[in-house]
């Protein structure tokens, strides 16, 4: 129960909004692992830099052909590392909330 309370405390703004609207959080789930989010952000940064290289006609644009391999390796590493690591709710990619109207 402590872990769930920590998550709700971290989402204090949402809890406050729901309580003002006379709703109560029945269930809160974190979806995704922080290592998966790290891989996602790394892939986004690489893709953005590749677009910049192409727009500026940089000599580094030739490295764009390596991006699919880099994306694959980063994704595999992120997923395997998240499986090997314990559950972590530090930085999920999304929260799933079930709220009910309070009486």
C-alpha cells in the first residue's frame, strides 16, 4: 500500500482536481518502466538530430542509414533491462486511473 500512496502523493495535482470535482481515485496503475521511457527518449533525440543533419546537409547525414539498427538495439536493451530490473514507478510513460463519483 505504501507504493500506491507514494504514486498518489506524486500526482497531488490530479488528486486535488478530482477531489474538488467530487471524485475519488479507485485505482491507479503505472504503465511502463523508467528504462523503457529512457529508450524512447533516446530514440526521439536521435531521430530529431537525424532530421537536423538532413536539413542542414551535414556530412553526418550519412549516419542516418544506421538509425534503424540503433533504434532496434536501444529498444531491445531497454526492454530486456526493464525485465531484469524490479518494478519501478519513477517515470512511467503513462498512468491509468479509475475514478468514481463520491457520494
